[in-house]
C-alpha cells in the first residue's frame, strides 16, 4: 500500500509541475503578444504622424556600452532621431526599458528616448523610475506633442 501512495504522490507532483509550467508559458506568450500589439499600434501611429520613410520599425541601436538594443521604432525628424518604445506596467518590462534607455542616454548626441505607456497614472511610483531614463507619455498623446518630442533630441 505504501508503494501505491508514493506512486500516486509522484504522479500528483508531476501533474502539478506540468500544470504550473503550462500556466507560466501561457502568461509569457500573452505578455509577448501584448508587447507585439503595443509595438504595432505605436509604429502605425508614428507612420501616420511622421510618414513611413521617417519611421524605422524594430531597429537595433548601439548603446554607450556597445550593447545593441532592440527598439520598437526610431523616428528621424528635422535632423534629430528619437527612440520610441512601448513599456508595460510590469516590473520586468520597466527594468528592461530603463536599462535600455539609460545605456542609450549615455551616447554623445544620442537619440531622444520616449517611453510610451497605456496610462501614466497606473504606474504610480514606478513612473519616476522610467522618467529617470526617458520621457514618458501616454499612448493618447496628441500628434503635435509627438512632433515636439521627436524634434527635442
């Protein structure tokens, strides 16, 4: 009877571990899809505002550390460049964006850095963390303000 109980306990533990991994994988894929959707929305908005020939999507920008950083969009406007990156309200996404923006900020004559968020108010105190490395704007920012940001490099 003890053997049956230990086999049963092992089976339950295996099923629990598999279930946990499936949930984690699903959560990761959902977050990845949301980031892709936010990147696509941002790109389409920037193309509408600046024109397709002035907006590059999914670009690598070399930071001051010589680390190549993948950015959602790079806008060229009036001799200036600006990096636009959607940032989700999640500690990992915020940390990744701040690291990227900080390294790019160390470049001499580097591009302006703009973090685009769904709703600044929802970030609470984490907003100050992002704002230390980039200008933070809501997705709903007016077109004229996007132009001013891109020209501010």
